[in-house]
C-alpha cells in the first residue's frame, strides 16, 4: 500500500493543508462560541477536590512558573502541566460541550492543550482557532470511526481525546502530514479511559481529560522533535480499533473532509449533568409545563433511552457525590421535577441534601427504546412516560434537546452561562468574565492568547 493512501494519512493530509481561509465564517464563529464555553467551564472547576489533587501533583512534579496559564489558580507553569490541570478542571462541573455522533467532549481536551502550547510558542488567536478546528475535525471523525462498541467500555473523551489534542497541537506547531501522523501514533498508543469509575464515584473522569490534553500536547511535541509513532495507529492490525472496537468504520476518518464541518455540529450543555440525561430531562420539563404538573403529582417516570445511556448511567444506583449524581437519571429528573432545573446551583444545594430528590429517584426507570437507540448517536431523542397520582398516563418527546445545533444556545445565553460559571466557587468576577467574553468575540484579531485572568488573586 502506498504511504499516503490509508485513511489516517488522508486525515493527516487534510489537517496539514488546512488554512483558516478554508473554513466558513460561521464555523469560525461557532469555534469562538465553543472556546468561551470551554474557558468558563474550566474556571468553574476551581476548588473541585479532584482538580486540587492534580494541582498538588503538578506543584510537586512541575516547575513553579512558566509560560502557560492555569485558570483555576491563576499561576503559571509549563505547557504540559497547564494542559493537565486545565483539562481536569474543564470537565468536572459537566458543562462542557459534546458532539453527538462521536460522543466526544472536544473542548475539554483540545482547548487546554492548544492554549498551553500557544502561550509557550507566542501564537496568535487566529493560530488557536485554526489549530482548535483541526483538533475538532480530526477528533470527531476518529470518535465516529471507533464506533458505538468502543463507548460501552471506554470513555471516548479520554481515549480519542488524546488524538484530538495531538492533532490540534501538531497543527499549531505547523507540522506536515507525516509529522501529524507521527503525533497521532504516539497519542494513540497512550489513549486510555475506562467507565468503571462510575460505580465507585471515583475521580477518574478528571484524569481522563487531564491526561488526554497533556499527552496529546506531549505527542505533538515529540513528533516535532523527530520521535516516531505508528502510522496506522487507528486502523492497523494491532491498532486502536483492533483492541478497542468491534464496529470501527475507516470511512468515517475521511468523511467529507473540507465540506462537512463537524466542529459546527457540536452541542452545548444546558443542564449541568451527563449529556445522556438531557433528552429525558428536556422531555420531562416540557411535559410538566404542558400539563401544569407538580413533582408530588407524579407517581412514576419511565425514561425511554438509547443503549449508551444505559451503559453509562445504569451503574449509578445510589449516588454519593455531587459528580456521581450528575450521572444519575433519577437525580437529574428529580431536580427538574422539584426545582425546575438541573443546573450548577441545583446540584450543589439539592442533589444529595433534598430528601424529595431521593424519593423521586425511586420513581424513575430507564428502558431501552428501539427507535431512540437506532437514531443514536446521530440524534439524541428524549421521551418520557409519566404516571400521575390520579391515574393518568402522559407522554412527551423532544427530538432536538436544548443545546444541539438546531436548538442551540444563543450568544446572550452563552454569555450568561459563562458569567454563571465564572461566579461558581468564585473562579472569576463578572467584570473578569465580561473582559474574557469581549476578547473571545475578537479572538482572530488577538496577537496573543496570554493573561486571560489577572495573576495573584
């Protein structure tokens, strides 16, 4: 086989040749939306216990000072350790973006790696936009390539996210197709992330995004230095698909490169929980508003879901931490029913403390719905059946959950969300967040991407 005909190399050729002028203006604008949503989510991770442990590790192992900014404590360190901490903090409050078809959270792995490398290399906002788009386009296609079977055991953002970060930083470094290919090879051999942590309320999910961002950056740096990686790390006989998937689709790696902009397909989170809970939460909220129902009028709720939701949410039977509660369908629906929303404040104040939420959890059942399962992951349909205390059976369905591209968050909504995320645990003041917002909206004009928050607070 000639060196340039395998799918991974074709993807690398596309990334290497990509210019910002090639990208439609709406995709660039959407990337700025995604960047704002990410940086606010990362700031909101301040003081989360899992993030603090990773900060302590970085303080012990990394330099005290450097070119790259750590958003949660406003310190500076090396790019690797900044990507590690910012990657961890990006994912902990469950407000970062998600791409439906790949079931990948691109922002939490792409932006921490790109920003850290860009700060060290003196790159511009336009450079960051181009590199980030390259990471999204590559990562999403690699996630789709790995298929549904991969997601049953592996957290795609931990595994595929490592390659997405590597592709993005390799583009930032200006590597050619061969260099990008080498970076993906090193990233793929490090790719890891298992769902088992959900059963124990363990902190592993933050390690997944931390390591994906940092190891992706490392892989690109090594490739630039001449370190080689497996060329067919994805589709090779002993590559990722061989060991981590039973339904891999090599055609996904090159799907409409240059005409389909997967970056713009990415969804924002409206609720502060696992995305698998959102369709049912939207449907229950719509039903309760339509019928003027109160929580105490509901005797039982059946959430009709896809298999991926059962695989991820099913192990969470009795959540013992706020983060684990974000993966409990019963808790999320309980917050929506009792408090009308499942946002940051509702989880912090009520998820584990409000006895009405625990009681509502016992009313919720998930069942596999063949229509919904067949539509997933391209479409995440929400459907609930509610039994009322007076004997009625009611149903509601949402085909496009809030936050999806066809039901997206507007820029005013994204700005309000960013300010709320900044205020959470006092990560950034409203004035600081408004300065960040203004800067993001003109990101392509920024000469550098340093000093997002004042140091020393």
